[in-house]
């Protein structure tokens, strides 16, 4: 009995001592990670630092000893011949920037970062799209990313003047008419709602990632390679998000037409293949089994070759697609006056006029679809 009382008194004393010790400790004023209270969708907190990331975060610095990459095998950051491929890519970056900026914000590069245009003319008939809240956020992020891409490329490789870019509803209506090989009624308007806008957005980013993939073997400078890898990563992500957004809706009928989302993507991919004239390098959301991953799937969220590797395209193929002419020597489409930069202007300087009956305009069938505007002149590839 005495032993029980002894243990009881000992335990009580320990508890009272612990309570008094804790009560006498000064308050803890140190900064500790807390469970983040994320702001409502569409807003940012006044003090972004209130959202903790990690206790050990350090400023972004690729050149510090802590973060520096492995030494390159060559000491040359940019070779002279590395610049033309990036100047060529700027045409597509300008196009994406104007398309996404106007679609999400109703303004373009001239209002966001006019110094990046270097005196180039404003785009033709860009408009604010009628987007839902989630799509609005996606496209706005894409828009600002493209502004960053332009600034980044110009800082490393030098600028080019922004070309005249057509992003009008009339151009997009023409693209869809060509994709389906008949005139849609009413004309396709990409700015009417989120679905129409995302279908139209399917056209350009994929062509950009094809171009970066194709340019990779021709670059030698270590800055050039790093730039291409970084740009390709984001362009591929944008294309994947667009395709994923559309894939979720692949069986939805696109009103007022009697075509599904999947039929739109398949026909747009076929159009790009026809214009590029270099085989299948483009696949829609639904493909024949032999084009699916490991020839086991007909669904196709990401377009890739038989080894699930990104397709590559040359500047000539890209110009044929973006001009909508099937000929890198004949401007039109997104670039009514032609693309800029050494590579694009070289092809424009090589035009050899020929009669229409000798070299018909690829991508057009004037007898069946006479409503399509004829090209101003014809060119034969001299190469």
C-alpha cells in the first residue's frame, strides 16, 4: 500500500512539473510552414509569400555553384548558324502569342510588350473569345508564356520583325472548309465559345513542337540546345493540354455542325499532312489501330510515331502548313505577306511563276470547291 502511494505521488509531481515548465516557456515566434490557405480560383493573395513552398527555397540561379549545370562539351554558347532556326521559330511564337492574347484578353502584343514586335504590323482581326472560367485561365497562361518565349529567343538569338499575322474568323473558317473539303454553313467562328476556340487552338502549337523537334540536330551551341529543350517542353505541354481538353469531349457534337470534336481534330490533322506533303506526321484524337500506341489503341491523346516519339518537320513543311498553300514559296494563310527571318525569306526569294494548269495549288480543288480564293501566283519548288 505504501508503494502505491509513493508511485502516485511521484507521477503527480512529474505532471505538475511538466505543466509549469511548458507554461513558463516564451512564445515561439519563429516562422514555420503552415497548411496553406489557397486563394479563391482566379485571385492571388496580396502577399504571395504567405503561401509556403519550402523552408529551404533559394533564389533561382542557374549560374551559382549550387545550381550550375555540367560543363558543356563545347565552349560556344551560340553558333552563327544556330540563329536562323530560332528566327524562323519566332514566326510561330508571334502567332501563338497574338492568338492566345486576343482570345483570352482581347488585346495583343502591342498592348502587353510592344517592344518585342520590332515595328511589325498588328495582327488581322484578333478578338476576345467567349471562354468559360477554366479555359480562360488556361489560355491566359498560354498567352503570357508565349510573350516570355519571344523575349527569351530575342535576348539570345536577336529579334526579327513580327510578320503580318491573320487570326481573323474568316481565316479560321477557311481552314475548317479546307479540312472538311466542303464549305461549312455557317462559317466556323473560333471566338464564339470555348469549344470552338480550343478546336482552333489545336492547329498551331503542334506545328511549333514539330519544328523544334526537327531543328534539334542542326544546333551545336550549348545555349542553343538548352533554349530549344526548354521551349520544346512548354510547347509540347501546351499541345498536350489542348489535346487532353478536346479528348475529354471527343464525342461531343460541335454545334451547329453535325461533326464530333474527334472528327474536327482528325480532319485538321489530315489537312496538315496534305499541306506538308511528307507523309503522316500528324494524328487526330481517333486513329486507325496501326497508328495507335504499340498498334493496340485507337484513342490518341498524344500524337507520336511508331516508337511514341514526337514527329519532326522541316521549315519547308511548316511553311506549307502555315501558308495553307502547300508551297513554301507562296505566302498566304496565317502570313499573307510571308513569314520573316532568313529561312522563310529565302524560300520567298526562290519563287518561279508557272501556269496554274502546270502546277496546281496543293490543298485546293477549284473544280469541286470554286468558292476558295485562288492564289495570286504559282511557284514550283526549285530544290
